[in-house]
């Protein structure tokens, strides 16, 4: 697979990326729905009506779904002239507009935007450092190996979600991030604890699943190994209940050891080339503190059991579709009843979920790549579409897209309509298996059961058999589940992949959306035209997650709402209808 060195020259600055991301959110959630935008003469103009501000930014390319590509700085109209506005100044104007719009103050917002800008700056500095090393490396450098191409894709996301106002906001020290961030190319051993068996809480969906933890190191008889993320251990090591357990010999601190792990795009999920281990990490990234809640530990194992027949059916019906199971977890449970919730802090803080490694599901000979890296706006890794298909013209891009849609779309819709399972196929939850010779996709792997939910009426008996505290968070009502499927599949994933392909061949975008519509039509027929899918094919507005408004309201991601955006499928339908009426016309 081709690799090109020194990508930083074509990558946006942190200043511009921060400003463009804020504009994306404004356009989608505020100014767009309020009809305060216009695209003309190579510019997007966008008004903040409550504070009387008119902004503009240059356009590299327009988008049928409103996910335009911007270029250069943002400017503000002042007395008939345009004056450049810094990313910080833009954030301040958005802060003022949202306060006037909602009547709510958010004193965290500007600091979180600044934190995100700092995260992008650090990520770009790490990219430059790594590119310099790559320039000096010889042909035996390890980036040529498929495993390292995969990890490079996981660790390539310099800017994060481009429709989130603070995609790289984070707590924790700069030093800790330089040691543990995926963008820094981090590799490190785990911190090992030995826990007396009576203080271990664990579940397993199948025999041998906990071996992924046990093989990390040896422990004395009567103890079980509990690996911890070293950053998390540093934050919890002085917890009084843990110190007391260590003093009593119930927990032994074995220190760092074993094989090195690499952080994936989620930061807290680590990979050693064999297994994924999903740790708690008491660090706020974008909106949320990244910990495994107590119900999520049991929920992962319960879902793995419940989804086994579903996963088997999807794999049989749609060759190339696989789900990465999460068959086990282990944590520390000292059995105390601390009035301040101290014991729960340890149960959740040291909880680690075992996820299958790629080798369990990836076909031999394929190279795994993170979908988010393939769809990235900027070429920050060899996985990005301009490097994956470096010399591809419109025909090759269209063929790649058709193959990809046929892998991605059918199993997601079948999971929902046939099994009442809401998969969460956003860009960071899908790994693509490609032919290393030409980049053709042959497999998609869905991962991370945290966002996978069940429609209750399909799973009444199974849910009734679970503790209520575990069963309730595993479910979405049908309408909410459909919004989640459509948002993740079309708005988050397909629209961003269309954008990356259209960057390579700008005139291709209408044909790319027509291909999406054709696949959806085929799947609608296969499922006997359910009303929700029929409406989607007809081009009804699409649900887009309201990340800016969610952040402004300081709500957790699980309580995020949606705004409705115009569907490019409506344009595709009209275009196809015109072609039928006038078959001699060009499309």
C-alpha cells in the first residue's frame, strides 16, 4: 500500500481547523436552520442575528449535504469591509450568540474551545516530529507492516470530529497527553495489580475470554491479574480504599510490565496486536469522562451473549460483515459500602473490558484501516483516501464506493429491521479490511458495544432476564434507535466518506449520493419497504447530532438531541426522475 512522507504541508493549521469546525457546527445547528446563511461567489456568509454579526469564509468545495470544505481564515463585516477574526474571536462571538439565543450562560465553553485548539496544536507538532523521523527511516521501517498501517490509521486523527465544537478538548496535563495520546504515537506497558480472588469481580461470555488479561503477567497463587491503564492508575493510586487494601495485602502493586500497548483513536482502548483492552480513564475528552460505568461492564458481556446469533446471521447473509465481541470484563471490588461512593469509584475506575482483536475476525491477507482515517479531510496517514487510492479517477472512485456501500449498509439495516439491534456505525466504530495491493474494501468490522442498543419489543425475554440496572441502558425505543442508525450511518459516516471522495473528484458527488440511494432502495425492497426506510429513500430530512447545542447545554452525549438537515437523497431522487423523463440529457 503506498505511503507518502511529510503530509504536514497539506494539513490545515490548528487556528483554521478550530475556526472551520466551529463554523461547521454553527451552519448545521444554528444559522442553517434559522436560514441565516448564503453560499455565493466562492464564499459562505453566515449571520449571527442576535448579536448582529455577519461572518464569511472561503469555500474550497460546496457539499450537497451542507458539509462544505472551507479554506483560509474567517472574516467579519465591519463598516462595509471584511476584517479577519481569530479562532478565539469567533468562539467569543458564538458564545455571545448562544447566550442571547438560549438565555443560558456557559462559562466552560471558551475554555473548552481553547483546550481543543491546544490539543490540535500538540497533535500537529507530533505529526511533524513523526514525519521527520519517517523521512529518515529506511525501507525496513515498521510502518510498512500491515499491523502498523492499522495503528497509524488509529493514531492519525489530528482534528477529531469536524462537526463537534471542541473535538480535541481534554483534561489532564500536557505531559500525560504526550505520553499516552494516540496522536503522539504512544506505546507503553500496562500497570499490573494482583488482586486476591475474593476481591475480583469478573464476567465472561465464553470460556477462555479472560485469558487476554491473565496472559499479561504472572501473579502469586490465590490472586488474579488486573492490568490498569498507567495514567488511570496514577490518578487512583492514592485512593484511601486502595491504599488500605494494599496495606492489608489484598491488592499487590506489581508496577508496570508486560508487552507494550498502543492507544487507539478512543484514547482509552489499547491494542497490543492481539487483543483490545478498553480501560476506564478519568479524563474528560470532548464532552464526557471516559470511564466504564458499572452497568457498562456487565452490559458488554450481556450484549456479547445476546448478539451472538445476530452476528452469526449477519456474517452469513452479508459476507464481509463482522462484529467484534466484548466477551469479558474484570475489575476490583473490595466489597465496601463507602458513603461517598468510594468503592464504586474503584469498581468503575479499574474496570477493563476485553474486546476481540482484529485477528479474530479480519480475513487473512487484508489490511485493517480505521474508517475515520480513510474519510479524514486531511492526509494525515496512509489510510486517507488520497493515499489509499492515489491515482484513482472517477471510475475507480465510483467502483470503490459501490463496493464499500454494499459492505457497510446492508448489515446495519438488517440488524435494525430484522433483529431490533441498533448498531452505531460512526466513523470511529468501523474498521475496513482492504486489499493491500489496490485498496479495494472487502470487509467491515463493527466495534464498541457501548453504543449498540436493543429495541425492547424484539428482546423482551432476554432483557427481562437481566438486572434492571443493566437492561435499561441497553435499550432504545424504536424511533430513537432509528434516528441513531440514520445519523451514524448516513450523516456521520457516509456523508464524510462522500466528502473525502468528492475532494478527489469534485464533480462526482451527485453520482456518489445516487449510489447511496440505489443501495438504500435495494435494501428497502429486501425488507418489504418499511415506512421509515421508504421515507429515508424519498429524501426526508436527516437527523444530525447537535454537538454544539449539547455542549452549550452541558449535557452528556447520551442526552444529545438532533437537528434535521436537508437530505441529498432528495436531490438524487429528482435527478433520477429527470433522467427518466429526459433520457437523452446528461446527469
